[in-house]
């Protein structure tokens, strides 16, 4: 197995940590895997993260994403009722056992989809949102493209096998992070341990929910071709880790592999907070502006992942121009913070203007022109 640590360039401008000396990732049975510290958007370990794979029921994370979006936008309501179609009722694989004679609420269908991995729930939601599963699949592909899932293509809402239905571990991490980030009000459903519907109680297939109190989701998947797969996420000391294991030989193996990877991330890495959102990191003199200076900082909290115990040895150096000429736009990139660890380059964080500085009036600009002349 190969291991690596680097920045997820598609997700962040945080530094590459490839130069860090770290222990190798644990040996696992997965054909492909990925471990990410989502707090700093840093890959901690990976093997074939861009290999095309069959996602099986991991597909349902996208079905859930679009369902949550439809609820938030008011296109469907949680108490709205849908009746399963003949297509949905006859869909093979795992199910929540919908009854064609009894409608189910959207809220029930969401739990059936996530907790019970019900294919009948997925088809019913897809048809309720888009009119047909085929149109819903087109929506899934548009959303995947918007999120930056460049190696993904969906053909259905369930994850049932299709030669043109595929993704990668990298893209699944993007999707998992998007669900957590964009729909925090729905995310707790992924940690629900069981759901009872139609007098049938089914436990969540994610064994980590029963093993580790810090694991709070997300989704299992399995087909004969895909093997046993699991996307799992763990919150530890304010950090969020996401692991993806694909193509393991058994339910137990996918849980064991995920436990090993998440434990590796906790045991060997720290993710200290460097700066708070909107914190002034530096001030730069502004000429010909309505303000004489502009504060530089970040629009969100900044973290960095380093090897365990190394956080106190991270050094930061602000690199910014001595003066600027107005106008300055809010969010404009101006300078950077260079990070080093034990004197070795660690990376760079771009600094931006925390507020706009419009041009001064004519007399203010003339006065600063004189000052600039003498400077």
C-alpha cells in the first residue's frame, strides 16, 4: 500500500505537507482508500484515490444531497407524502419495504434511504423530486459537476450496477464533505442507528456507529462487483476526519479498515488552528483611499495539519506590500503567510483584504500623490 500526505488542491489553497516525515499508513484490505483531515482539507493517506470504481449504495449520499436541497428550497416538504411506484416497489436490493397502498412522508423516506439504505425509498424520492429517476440522474450529474466531482457519472439514484455509473474515492470525499458542510440540519440522520417502518426494524449497516462514539456517519455500500465499501467520518478534538474504503472483502473488513485509517489520523497528526476568520493578521498602508490602512486576514478559520507534537514548532511569516493604492476590493488577495516547520517550507496561505477601501476624493488623492512623491 502507498501512503502520502498532501493538500487537496481542488478543495483548498492550504499548503502541501508532502515534506513531513510521517509513519506509513496502516495496511488495509481495501482496493482503494482515502483519509482526509477535513478541518484543514489535507489528505493524510491514500491508495488509488482516483481509480474509477462502482459506488454501490454510496450513491445515496448524492440522492440525499439533492433531497435535502429540494426540502430547503421548498420544492418538497418533510411531511409531504409520496406513494411508491411499481418501479420503486420492484427495485431489487436493500429496501425499507414501502407499501404501494400506503404513502410515506418525505421524512420517512429520507430515513429509509439513509439508515436502511432502501432502494425503494431512493426511487420514490427521485420520482417525487424530478418526475422520473432518469431525470433525477441528470440532476445528480449536474450537481456532481458543480461540486467538482470530475470523475463521476450517475445513472440512477440507488447505486445499482451500471457500466456508466462510477466515481472515485476522491470524488466521494468531496461529496461527503459537501453533505456535512451544506446540510448540517440533516447530517445527524447519518448517525441514526436504526429505523422502524412498516413494522420492520432495521439497524444501520455502519458498524462504526456502534463501535466508536466519535463516529457520526456516513454511508455503507455493497455489490458483488464493488465489494464492501464505507464512507465514515469522525469528530475528534474539534477535528473532522473522513475516510473512504472501497472494495473490501467483507462487512467486518470495511469497518476494520476504516477504524485503522481513522485511528491513524488521530494518533499521528494534529491540526492546530492558526488564525480565526476575519482576524487582522497585518495592516498595510493605503494611499489615495478613504481609509489610510487595510487589514489583511482570511474569510474563514485557518488550520494546518502537522505530525503529532509539532504544532508549537510551526512558524508564520507575513509577506505583504509596504503600501497600496486605492481602490481595494474586499476579498482581494494581497500578500500571503509563509509557513515553516523546523525551518523547512510548509506552504503558503493567501491573505485577503478584510474590507473594501474606496478611492478618496480629489483633494485626498492629490495630497497622497504628494506624499507618494516624497516616499
